[in-house]
C-alpha cells in the first residue's frame, strides 16, 4: 500500500439534530483508487461532503498530505488539491460545456486560457464534450452530463478526486467509457476516492475498499479480496458479484 494521501481519524458529523458519522476511520493511499461502499444511508455521501468541508466534522481529524483540513472552508480545501464530483453532478445547465469548463479552471478567465494539452487529453477521454463544446450543458444526455462533471473536476491537475456514484442511471456502454476514463486518470497518478453502488464497476476500478454501515467503516481491505469472497459481500453489502455481474 502506498502512503496515505488522505486520512480520517474518529470523524463524527452531525447534521442538525442527526448524528450521521460515528467515528469514521479511513485511509486513502496515494496513487490508488479507493472504493467507499455500503448500503443506502450508510454515510458515504456525508463522508465525502465532510472531507470537502460542506458539512463540518463535529469531532475527529481529517488530514490531507499530512496537514489538517477539518474546520477549513470548502474553497480552501479545493485549493489544496482536492476536487469533488457530487451525485448531483454540479454542472451549470444554462451555460455551455465550454463555459462550465472555464468556471472550473482556477487559472483560466476564458476558453483561450485553458491548458490546451490537458483539454486535448480530456477530449480523448470524453469525445462527446468536444462535439458539444458550445452546447448548453442542460441539453446533454445523462451520460454526457456525468462526463462533463468529471471533466470539470480534472480540468486542472488535482491530487485527489472524490466522486459520488458516477454510474447511477447510466447505460452499460457509458459506464464502460467512464471506467476507461477513470483508469486513465489513475494512470496519471491522480488518487481517487469513489462511492459506487455498481459492484462490477467497483471491482474493475478499485485497489482498496472501505465498507460503511451506520456511519462507521466496518471493513477495510483490498478490492480483489472482497470481489473474490461472496460470503463477505453478502455479509457486508447484501449482494454477491455473481448476482450483479
């Protein structure tokens, strides 16, 4: 296992009167894809939002590159090198694909200022974005919107990308395209923390896995180990790879 890029230690999160995270311990190794799995309501999205400072941890510590980030504002956390793709995708429907990308690039005030080499790389990953470059993002298909959401997160190099259920509602062919793009992103030494309900996709991408239940991490290990152990899948997730392939 590589060294930890991100680490959560005993993280609790309250949302109003509700205690959602109950002492989350999580290590995200640098240069790997870490899957965050669990049943609906287990606390996965809350974990990502807490890392980003969208919801503040009420106890515990979150460190990135060895520095504490809990308690910091979301823009400061993003500036440190973390990108976030929410389940809602977070794109601006009334703006063009181009305008969405410019807004996501911290160092660009217009399209001409975008990194041409990186943009060409993104177009190779997601050719539809080049085709619909001047179209309103709201007119894209669901899969194309998800491509744009990921592209926005990686329009400039980030050390860590948090992605929440990118395959939700997508056709199998689009999911395969997304898997290929995330593999390429990993090959560029970008660390990924990925929440995903599609178990075959998790198996295809994941190096390590953490499984959550009731606001806690209840299992940590290699993704391969979980993929090969149907009894463990059934106990932790209520599924088996054979039933969901």
